[in-house]
C-alpha cells in the first residue's frame, strides 16, 4: 500500500472516530435538553429550567466547535503530510 493511501486511511479513521464521539456527546446534550423540557413541563422553577437549558445548549455547541476544530486540524495535517510526501 502506498504511503499516500496510508495517510488517507489514517485520516478517515480519525474522522470516523471523531464523528462517533461527536454523536455520543450530541446524544448526551439531547438527553439533557429532553430532561430540561421535562422539568419545564412539571413546573420546575424558572431558574432551574433556564440553567439546565443553558447547560444543554453549551454542551451541544462546544461539541460542534470541538468537532470543527478537530476536523480542521486533521485536514491541515493531511495536506501538510501529502505535500511532504510529494517533495520526496
């Protein structure tokens, strides 16, 4: 197997693992959001409901940000490694 194919396979594996972790954290954020809606429906105090809602949103958007940063870093590394291979 050529070194270019190895680089691409390594990249794809990293992205797939990151996507699975993204899915797990997104599911956790969804469960927290669902719990927040349940709290609201049973008449929990506004302060408890809003803090729970903010935390669920924060978890989701931090997950998205981390995923985007990770994928960008992996793409940058892949391009850098392809260029290094091409110069050999």
